[in-house]
C-alpha cells in the first residue's frame, strides 16, 4: 500500500520536532518535507507533493499557513492554536473550494479529549464550573485552545442553565480570569509545566475536579498520527479530535 506523504510545518519547534520523529516511526507514513519560519511553504508542498501537511507553528500564522496548505491542494492537520470561529468558517469554505479536508485539533492527547467529554457530562449535574489551564512559560497564547474548546463544549450542551451573576469587585484587574459565557478561565504559565488542565465544578457542599496532565509531548503523538491517517477520508473541516473517535 502506498505510504501517505507528510510534510511537517514548524518542524524545528517543540511539537514539530516531536511530530517529525513520530511520522518517521510509522511504516505507512513517509516524511517528505520539513519546513519552518522563512521557508516557502507553498513551494515545499508543490515540490514534495505532500498529501498531508501538519502545522504546529504560531497562533499568529495559523490561519495563513492553513490557507496556504488548502490552496495548494494538500489536506491539513492543524495543531496550532489561536484559530477564531471566523477562521474556522473560512477554512470550511476553502476545503470545499479546493476539495481537500482539514482537521483542527486544539489537543491531540486522548486523555484531554476524555477530560472534555467528562466535563461536558458533569456540567449537566453541576452547572457551576471554572477552568484552570496550566502550561509551560513559552506558550504564545492564552487561554489555551483546549480551555476554549472545553468551555464551548460545556456551553453548547448546557445552553439553558446560567450561573447566577454575583456582584463582586476586583481589586486587581482580571484576577477572576477571562470568561467564555459564564465560565471563568484562569491561565497559569510556569517553567516545568507541559500542558495541564483542571475543570472544577461546584455544587452545594461539594466540588468535583477533573484533571488532565500531558507530562510529555509524546502524549499528543498517537492522536496526531490518527488524524494524519484519517484526514483524507473525513468530509471538509473537522474541529476537535473527539469527532474522529
Ligand atoms: N494541538 C495540540 O495537541 C497541541 C499541543 C501542544 C502545543 N500546541 C500548539 O502548537 C503550536 C506550536 O507549539 P510549540 O510548543 O511547538 O511552539 P514552538 O515555539 O516550540 O515551535 C513553533 C515552531 O514554528 C515555527 N514557526 C513560527 N511561525 C512560523 C511560520 N509562519 N511558518 C513556519 N514556521 C513557523 C517556529 O520557528 C518554531 O520552530 C502552538 O500554537 C501551541 O499552542 C498544540
């Protein structure tokens, strides 16, 4: 069977270099290219005839890179965070125009997908919820794509339940974190961390914590490899690895 030709963009970075190593380990995948900042991505796709391009670059370049990939008729597997809902609509249109597919996954770790699923389920019973996400100190964006996705999943499912608004003042600005809907999100950035998230629910006389820890970037690779294998067969845009399981 022919191998899937894969190019990794952002190959010199933490996630990109881990992805290069992961692709090299798989017998059905062929690493045909590695690009990073300053390289001509469009030319690299054309020269290598890459069927799938993996992007782990920077939130500021996520949409530009994704457009380049799709316009050059490659399927895209995008792990870079920072894509807005408008960006996702644009990507959907480009997929259909260029007859290619795109998987955007804010988190490729199966444990994180389960954390989001359990959080969504728990919110039916304990609607008061806050999210603390903790990442290494080099992370370029806040909050994390996983925190945003978790809040969106909970809000989608829990549309009719609103946390009662309580009047409270902040003596330090933003000390209660940012908000998506009524869900507060707090971002911690420290050396020594990789990618972690705690979803805390409050009920009368009780709390529930659901926590996931990626303690090494190897945690993202099985999900990434699955996405590379599946991207040719999905239809247009898929947002979230949970839709592939
Ligand atoms: N989806 C997931 O499971 C997951 C997991 C971890 C990190 N991330 C995200 O992946 C992205 C990369 O994270 P990282 O920790 O590897 O960052 P990093 O800074 O270690 O690596 C980024 C790499 O991309 C390169 N780059 C920057 N702009 C570029 C451009 N326009 N074109 C080509 N290359 C470019 C940089 O030179 C660097 O080598 C971030 O958005 C991060 O939040 C996603």
